[in-house]
C-alpha cells in the first residue's frame, strides 16, 4: 500500500475534527438547523487552514442520504463518494487552470440539469480569484439567481482580488490562521497516534515555522520524520531549517546587550560556519526582544515550554541592562534590518550590518554614559565571559592589596581631615611611611606607587581630552535658543515674529558658565560670548537654572534637567515636570544620576519624581533662555527701527509716531 502523507491522512472527515474555526462551523451548523442555506458561500483565508476541507464537509452534509445534517453518516454511498473525490453531483473546479471565459461557460452549460444522486448539485470553485474579468462577468447572473438545486462554494486566499459584485452575492466566511498553541497540540495528538517519538521543544519550532497553516505544519512533520528516521529530534529539526541550537540566539542577544563587539563578531562567524538561515536568526532575536518587552511592561514571567526554561531564565536577567526605550530602539533596528536584508550584497553582510547598527546606537557605547554604570557593566561582561578569568583574578589580587594597604594606613592613625582622594593628598608619602613602618614590603610599595602614578596620568589625559572635545563642541555647534524675528524689510516697515521649531541636541549649562555645551536649533548661530552672556542672565532670574549650574551631570542628564521645571513637593521630594517632546530622556539611568547629583548638592537624600507636563505657565531653563533671547532681540530690533534714517524721514514728513505694540 502506498504511503499517504499526514496532511491527507488526517484531513477532518466530520465538523468536530476541524480545529480553530469554530465561528465558521457554528454558522454552518445553525444554517442546517434552521434550514436557511445560502445559495453561494465564499470561504477566504490563508493556505492550509481548512477551506477545502470545510467545503467538502458542507457538501457531505447536504448530500447525505439520511438528509441534510451537520453529522453525516459517512457510511452511505454519497458520503463515501465525496470522501473518495468521485461524487457526481460535487463538481470541483480549479480556477487557477481554468481561467478563460469559455471554461466557465462550458461549466455552466449543464447547470439546468437536476442532480443525479444528491439533493443539490454543488459547484466548488477553488482559487476563484484567478478567474479573468470576463469569467466573473459570465458567472454573475447565475451566481445571483441560481436554480434551487444549485449551491456554489467559492474558495480564495486573496479575497481583495474579487470584484465587489461577486462579494455582494456570497455569504462570506473568513477562516483565521491558527496560533502556535493550537497547531502544537494538534501535532502532539497526531504524533502520538502515529507512534512517532519527538522532543518536547520540537513541536513549538515546527508550529512557529508553519505560520498558522496546519497543512504546512504536517508537511514539515513529514519531512522531519523522514530525516530523523521515524524520530523527530531537536538537532534534526534545526538542521532541516538551517538553524542553530536554541542557545545561539540568546548568546547573540547577550553579546549585543552587553556591547561586547568582539564576542558578537566571533559568534556571527560561528553561525556562518554552520550555514545558518540569517533571516530566521533575525526572527529569533526579534522574538526574544518581544518577550523582554512584555516582561518589562507587565512584570510577568516569560512564557515558554520546559525545554526553553534555561534560555528564558537568562533572558529575564537581561532586563537589568536594557531600558524599555532602548529595547524598543533595538527592536526597531532589527526589524528594519530584516526588511533590508534582501537588498544587502549577501545575507550575512546584511545581518552583520544590522547588529553593528544596533551596537552603534547602544546606550552603553555613548560617551555621555554615567561612569558608575559603565564600570558595573564592564565588570558584568568580564565576570560572564570565561576567557577574561585572568583579568578577574588580577582585579581580585589588586583589590586585596588595596584593602590591606587601607587597613594598615588606618591603624597608623591617618589624620581625619585628609580624605582618601588622590586630588587632596600625595599617596607617595603614605606609601613611604608604610614601607618605613614595615607595613608593606619594598617591592609591594614600588608596585603600588607605580600603579598610583599610572592612574593619575590616565586621569590627567582624560581631563585634557574632555576639555579639548568640549572646546571643539562649543566652537562648532553653539546655536541660538530661540527662533528669530523676520528680517526687517530695508530697515523699515513692519516686523513679524517667526515661529521656529527647536530641537535640543546638547546640554545648556555646565558646572562653570563658560563651559556651555551645544544646543542645535533651526535658526542662526551665535558665538560663544553671546550665549555665555545669555546664560548669566538666565541664572540670575531662575533658581532652578542656577542650581543646575552647580550640578555635575552628563550631557543626557543635563538635557533632562534644562527641559524640566522644578517643584519641591517636600523637603526631600523633588518633582521635575518634563516637556513631552523630551520624554525619551526619562530613563532609569539618567534619573538615578540626576537624583544622586541633587542629593550631593543638597547634602541630603532626595527622592526624584519626573512627570510629563506641558504647562506653559511655568518656564523650564531652556524656555527661560528663549524668553531672554527674545527680549534682547526685540530691544535690538526696536533700536534699529528708531535709528533708521528712512523711518526718521517718514516721522518728520507725516508727523508720525512709532507705537510699541509689545507694551
């Protein structure tokens, strides 16, 4: 006996065997019970979800010798003929091969004859959207007013291609694609009936690859059974799809979130050696990011089956290293990368560039990142990566040496007025005294002195680089804070204000007024001296701007501060009302930095609350700058108009007076 594929062998023979289409089954059942059968039905939906199956069951229910029933007997001649596909009163037409108008006319030429065996002559037209325009026109009349013994069942995967004149003549039933759980349960039932062994995590992989189609899922199962010699294993299935093991996507995601570019490129090279499907690998990464996003918002456990628990536990730990806004950006980059994958020179290059683009926008790569966050992040990466064990051991040894030195110095009664900071005292004196008192060996003292000198030199270089980059930034990108007035037409006539949409790219206030970072606005550019003078006036008028001037903040935290106005809810509670245009700055890392800076400035523990507020009755420091700049320009333009010779001549000839509309 020849082998029959699972999709045909397990095709439902009664309505109760159909899965996932209860709304369609209920409609047909009620029409049978009420005796109100429409003369034309249109079943639409994606491939492999049961359109043809339900159509044949519908024909079987109409043609059973026991009468019109939702539960045909499957024993009479009519039911058996329909199951074998040789029932004379069920005419199945493949519209994909019979698209011409002549074919439809030949088909309908015998429509006036009564059925031979059943009560109805049923025309089942599959892929009806493939018919030509003339074929549809030939079908319209008979489709609108068919004889009583005629029933039409139209099937299509592209309902939008059908003319509206055809749609209006049919009872439309849309079949939905099945979800992963429904397909997974159905495959589990079939494999148990077939006696096929399978791994627990394989069914979910096959169900996801089917994309809602039961027939596709069963076809993939057939392929996996043959490839695995009547046993479906995880390795066989992933080899069939050209995939990696289940841990490979999470390893790539960890390297990406930890910003370890070297390890990331190494893992991509390993994937290339295994012949991975790059697009499917991107889909796996997007699925993991979706689970991360849901877990961040809902604070629920990540769903998964037993075989994925280890991966899911590691996935949950990544929430501590990625803010929700950064996660959304990462998801968008990978999603766009998948769309652009066919346009790359090859799929591997497209995959690499997508991950490198995501790495370029990683928040921990930014120069403005808080120093403490960077240190803890690097330590996390070092502790997680086995090939950096030597660095960890070295850090532990140096940390122990530092603790011993600190204890020894404390025992020697270090003066309490000397803080343990390299800027306030010379560590060489303490090391020398420690060597004199035999606290440390001479070799150890020399080692620690060299380490202290190296650290001091590195700090000086970082400071010089910061000053140099800051000077370049001030010279190149200091821009205006407010839109300008329209140019005065030949220094006369009337003046008008121009609304300018502004975009802030840098911070406004630094620890010193001369250290002003750049703010880019769609307007003209001021020199550094003008902007410094403007800032000095703003600080004298706004207390919150003056307080920001005293804080040591990164550029991102400073931007959040200058685009908010401050409200003291309590002695230890500060509420910042942030403008909605800059809501993206409200991340946990930036909030923690700003809260710590306020606490240090006020010498008390501050609780920081940030609200999105567009109330214009209170000005932010940035809006204060706009106000001051606007005021200065108005006065300057007024002086230009007053001193203009043509204006003076008009005043003299016509005895005119200038009216200040701003007062």
